[in-house]
């Protein structure tokens, strides 16, 4: 019987994370014209953040954050997202180094666990790879792929930290 109760709690967390992921996808689509079709992008992002939020509590040894820390994490993530799209960087290397430093700084502020860093890094690589495959399958031509993937890496990484933080909070009730 204990297992059934745990399964329903995980399912409840998954539904909550998926719903938040859909809201994020819609918001991102409004802020930045994304290159994948919405019918593909929305479930892809929602599924990715659901997996992140469900796995993160198991690899991060940190205590569950309070609501104010989650709100700060969301604000920093949105700030990183806006910076990656609004600041005109002179080269993709400058963009990659700046966004990479911001992403690692965000991890340092809100997590600091080696497991969280590793999971975020692996999921970011997988998500970027899946996006590259989908862009190829849909024959989407990018004006400057190096800038696009540098921005995308940072958005995925900060999203992993953000939804990992939310997942840790939701796991508190388990």
C-alpha cells in the first residue's frame, strides 16, 4: 500500500511539473520566436522539465528550498534568458563564456550539489542534441547556428536548475 501512495505523489509532482513546463514553453514562445513548431516544442519542453524536476531530488543532497528561493531562482533564470536574447554579443565565444558563467553561477547560488550539476549538464547536452536533431528533421535553417546553440545551452541549463529547485520543493511532501 505504501508504494501506491508514493506512486500517486510522484504522479502528482509530474503533473504539476508538466503543467509548469507548458506554461514556461508558452512564455518562451511569446518572449522569443522559437524555431520549432509549437505542437512539437511545447510537449518537448514540458517533458524535459518534468524529467528534470522528478530526478533532481534524488541526485541533489541539498535541503528543499523555500518559496522565496524558488521565486529568486525563476527570476534569475528569466534574467539569463533575457540577457541571452537581448544583449548583442560580438562573438559566439563571448556569448558562450558569459552564459556559461551565468549558468554555473546560478547553480552555485541555488544548488551547489555535484549531483545537481552533473544531472543539469547531462540533461542540457541531451536536450541540445535532441533539438539539433529536430531542427535537422524539420529542415530549419538557422542564420547563425553557433549563436543559437550557445543561447540554447544556457537556457536549457538554467531551466534544469530552476525546475530542479521546484522539483526539490515538491518532493518535500513525499
